[in-house]
C-alpha cells in the first residue's frame, strides 16, 4: 500500500499513476483504431477473417471490440489503484447510520 508523507503527495502520486494508465490505454486505442483501420489497412487486408479482409474488419468492428475491452481493463486497473491508495469505495460508509456504527 502506498503511504507517502502527506495527503498532497498521496494525491499527486495517485494522479500520476492514473495519467500513466490513461496514456497507455489511449495509445493502444489510437494504434488499433487509426493504425489498423487506416495506416496498415493494406497489409492487414491480406489476411481474411470470416470471409472479410482483416483491415476492413478492424476498421468496422475490431476497433470497437478493442475499445470495449479497454474499458474493462481501465476499470480493473483503477480499482487496483484505488486499493493501493486506500480510495476504494468498499471502505466508505454508504449511509449516515453505517457511519455512526463505524465510529
């Protein structure tokens, strides 16, 4: 568990790791949607998938599937990051009664 000296350092470290995760996932999304759908389409069209050229399939369907998978990856990575910095929702009381019970 991360435990820097001050809450401000804790927030900065959390935000830095959050930006790193977002940057990596956006790079993957860019490569798949722009790279596979536009830049490398001629090379990918030499491969067939279900009777369709792979470059066409990536431009029409594959990039959407990858985007949905990236959403689930982001959720999982952020849940781990929240746990690392003790910001997970499981630790927060949901009602005032629960807050009083914990006190």
